[in-house]
C-alpha cells in the first residue's frame, strides 16, 4: 500500500501540460507490442479507473488468460469482465496523470504505462499491446535508449529520432495489430519512468517536431557507433526509401568518442610528419631512400569494381585496398614518381598493430591530407551515431545541428509546418562531393578456376578445414534451467556481423568448398567480419591479412566487438567454468558458483558473454548455468561512484577495486566499464583520467 501511495504522489507531481500540440499530433497512437515471453496468462495492475467492454473498474488487478482459442479477462474484485476470440481492450477512463497501468515486463522489469492495453489472440498465442499517444510513447522510447543524465540536447536529438522511426512504422502499418516492438527489434521502450525528469523535459520541448524528406516522415535509423564512417540505409539493407535524407561520409565526431579508434594522418606536403612506422613501410614499398611528397591516396571498397556502384560507393568501409602515388628520392638524389597498392591489413601490421576496429578506410580531409582510419563500430552504422551525437553536443552543437549532420537531406519541421534550420557547416572532407578514382592498376583476378565443382558440405574431409570437432557440450549439468530466455543475438543470414574462430585452426579458402585453395590458416580466437554467405559457408574478411575468403560455419560463433549489457543474471551451478571464447575448446579463465551475480551482454550459440559482478571480469559461460532476470540498468559510463559526473575519483575507485581494497556496487560496475568491452580493468581507469585532463572527450 505504501508503494502505491508513493507512486501516486510521484505521478501527481509530474507536469501534465502535454496537450499543447495540434489535434493531428494528439491523435497519433502508437501500438507497442510488449514483451511477454510467450506467457498464456498475463496480470496487469491498475492505478486509477479503466473500462473493459463498458464495465468500469478501479484499482486492483486484471488478469487475461487464453484457453481453447479464447481470451478471458477478469478483475480481482469484479470477476469476469469479457471473453473474446479476437481481442479485449482495457481502456483508460479520464485524463488524470495518475491513471496508469503497471506490468511486470519479463524483458525490462516492472514498468508503468500510459494509454490502453489490448490483449490480443494471435493464432492461439496471447499478446499484450500498449496503445499510447506519441507524446507518452516518446517518454518511454527515450528512457529506453538514453540515460536521463545525458545532455539535454542529446535527449532532444533522441526524441526526434525515436519519433521518426515510430511514426514511419505507424504510417506504414505493416502489421495488423501492432506497430513497434518494445525491444531493439524496433527501439527500446520503457513505458513511463517518472524519475526521468530530464528526459520528460526534453521530450516536452520537441515532441511535435518531425524530420521530413520530400513531404514524408524520415524513418530515422540510428546506432551506437559507426566507426568513423556514416552509411545510408540503402548501403546497409538495400532499397531506396527516403535514402536521400541520409548522408554517407567521414564522421570525425564518432571517432572522438573512443580511444579504441586508431587514426593515422598523412600530410602529402610534409610526409616526414606521418607515423614513423608508416613512413618506413611506404619507403619499403617504393624502394626509395626518401619520400618527397604523397601525391594521391585512394581507398577502394571492392577491387573488382574500383569505381564503386550505386549501392556500394568506392570509398565505403571496410576498404580492401589502398592505392598510393608518391614522389620519392633515391640514394643518388634522383626523384621519381611511383604508384603501388597495398591492403589495410599490411598497413595495420606495419604501423597500427593495436587497431581493433573493423571499419578501416582512407579519407581525404584536405587538398593534400588524408586519414587512415580503423574505427570501432557498434550496430548497423546507418544514420545517426549515438557516440558521434554525444561528442557534437559536448562541443556546443544543438540538437538541430546534430540532426542536420546525420540527416543532411531532411528538414526539421515544427507542428505548424515551419522549417527549423541549422546554420552549422559540416564540410569535413573533400570526398563528400568527389568521386575519387584509383591511381594504381586494379588487382588482377585469380589466374585459375577450381577444376572441381564447389560443394556446400565438407563433411567428407572435415580435417581439411578444422583440426577440432564442432563445439563440445559442457561435461557438467546445470542444477537449474533458466527461468527466462533472451532473444538470442542473431547471426544474420547475409552480412554485417562478426564471428570468432572456435576450432584450433581453420582454413580461410578462396571459395565455398574444400576444393578451393587455402588463403591462410586462422587460429582459434581470430575475429572475422562476415560479408556474405553461400550455403553453410561464410564469406569473411580477415583483417590481419586484409584478405576475403570463405570459412565453414560450424567452426565459428557469433561475436560482438563492442558489447552492450542487456540482462542481469545469477549463476545456478557450482564450479561453472568461465572461458575466453564460446566453446569448451577455449582456455578457462575463472569459475562461478551458485548465487554469483553477472551481467549478460549477448548470446553466442549456447554461450553467454558475461561480466562477473564480483570481479568485473568478462568471459563466456555456458548459457544453462545462468538464470536471467531483469534488463541491465542504464548508467553514466565512467561515473563509478554515482556522483553524477566523471572525475579522477572514479578512476581511483576502479584501481582500488582491482587490487581488492574497495568494492564497487553492482550497478556502478557497469559505469566502471568505461570502454564498454565487458571487462573492468586498468585501461578503464586510464581512459577516465584521460577524459578528466582533456585528452579524451
């Protein structure tokens, strides 16, 4: 009873002047499919007055159950309210801000919702849909995607993006009974979080504004990070719908957001200023004593189509080849011009061995200046980068500027149809308006065609592609099964994800069968960027060698480079081994016992990547040894002590935690993972200190 009174008090204190927009905006209803984990019985708590089939009820709980193809809805005191074979609607009565619904969402925990609930019969499966007006929907969407401690301009940016995505889905009406999911299948939706006052204020300020392109709502895609190069939806998924609203090009703001990005500068007029290892590498390629100038540098996405295509521009990352033209001087003082090609892998080995990013590209940033980039991305890269947007607002750009940067062809309109313009100038590269051509001759095609017909099944000669059998099952049985299942992070059928080699060795071949020649032999733990699929074979880019080939899919597992904590969990079996990769073939790196708490980042096959909440260690564990709970909490990364700011004290607390002098609370352990790689270590403390002294923004 005390919790209910506190909830009512909090709701009554919230601002309720939310109906100042046009009637059209008010009437936009978003139908959100809530997560239920396939339950056939659902219970909802009422706060205030509601109605079902004309019957008014107040308070208590409403329970919906499906049996023999019919939904029966009952109230805790009024009894059976309605039975239907199709759907039953729980309708809000009145406009009081204190009239809300509460539902224990198995993916997000117990949440509060405005609007109506509809119990829907989906061919014998019970679904729960939240019918909510756009204004209140945006409260939940921004709360789901951003921390309430974020900069107000960043929260406003997210509100516009969340609206564009949802409104486009509403207008398309692809499903007969819902518009968006409450998960990252659409965008996260946390209902109504009363304590997120900054989020509520930001949404109130901009929710009637809309990004449009040629009169239509822009479906505003966004991701965590693009690795330094923003791409368009057409590049990512194909199709041309509102593609002109987007922009493809160099994103220096995204690169500023992480020290894991590696950038080498090439000054054509003063080459001696470049990285010394890169200078030595280029000298060796040119066979000269001195580099006088760098005259041209062009990165090529597809060596077989060096001019690019409509969907895949020539400068798209990850690039496969760099074409150089240098003026050099020989030992006798003779000057000459030389052109040659190399792979990004060669350059990385020579001058950027610590680079971890898969988004590698060369970009011209001035008349005779280039950047060689190895960027770390997270997500699909299309549209706005959260990491880049955060850096922009830190530098004083407004939400209007941020939107203009990422959606350059679109226009932001207010509720009255007036354009809201940005005056910021975003000319970062010469290549934004150019179509650079390769200087060197394209790499020749393979000189021979395999004589044998490719086959999709290598089972006749399994040792040719792996020295180990497919992933083995753990020898110990878990003491209990998980009580909840996450939606496994999928390995898409076509492209755009990474894998880790799980066998002792694995052959990268020139084609999708064992009849093709071996390009190189990969070791266990090698990370590959998948670019396509042929039957059971994956087409993959090996960043170390800079070569693309095929590997058999049974010997790799899904892998995330920049994982995001998704769920809380607890170990349910003693002596559960932690491993460095998602199979028993990887080395052990620790043990969990029954009752140990973890954060679960993602699923790879039958394995979870977790962070041990006692030690901050990241590792893989067989999924049956973990019982899942609520979603991981949102935190301000770097704010280890929970002060609301990132200071040197946070770095000190990490170091004391690592030497077991001071604990870090479970929630703030996520904040201690400053670099977001699933492990808390000394590099996170160093990153915070760099941030504090201004070396990292």
